[in-house]
């Protein structure tokens, strides 16, 4: 049996439990939790998915993400995804939730924020091939030039609509080699 999720309606009310694969194939709504990570200087963590990933191979995202499990809250799922993908146990703060017409299927998309230290990150190589920190300006440039996961772009547009994101001084060179963090000081 595949990953179980709660099928929900347009008001995010639970209708029942289904396999995620069935929800995707049938276009049924379910829930996803996403976390944007920032460091103490306010930079954003961006990562590239491995070329071997089943979904969006080699594409970039500024969010760690995953489906919300049965009986799990958005916040619990967000914290779990941080642990699974980055090896980080950190508090998360809710930012916004929206109904996303995702590339693979529609779902409710809850975006959280966490402050993460580079030293705490132990990225799962099956989820993260590369990661680095970008200032707000550099993230804007990357969104315009790098192949980002479409749902990640949608969340970015909505995030910007909330108001100008804080920025910090710094420079960003290039994505670097696979598996290495690139820092901008």
C-alpha cells in the first residue's frame, strides 16, 4: 500500500483517507506542508533535487516539502519534513495556506518558515543534491534563471505578495558541486 493521505474538499475539510498516488491520478485534493528556511542573516535556503528523484529531478526549490499524513497537522508535517530532508529539528511558524493547482495534482499548500543554521543541516541525499544560501535579491535572480519546481514558484509569487521580503547583504557565486553547500558571506 502506498502513502496514505487525507482527501479534503475545497474548504480543506477531510472527506476520507486515500493513497496519495490515487489522489494524484484522480485529481483529488489532499494536503502538503512546506517550509522555507532562513538563516540568522535572513538568507534563504535553496536546494536542487537529485537527478534520480521521481518528482522534479534536477529542479530547484526554496522549500522543503511533503504530504501531510493521516491525522497529522500541517505544522507536524512541516517539522517532520525538516527532520527528514535536512536533519533539522526546529520550530516552524505558519506563513500562509492556499489551494494550489499543482503540476502533478491539486492540493492545499501550507507554507511555514523556520530559522536554520548551516551547521545543523545534514541533508538527505535522496532529497537534496545541493543546497546553498541566497539573499532575497539573489533568490529573485535564481527564480528568473534556474529551473525551479513550478509549485515552488507559485508559493514564491504568493510570498512576495505578502510584502517585500527582508534582505541581507551578501554575494552568491554559483551552485557549486553536487552535495556541497555554497555560502555567501
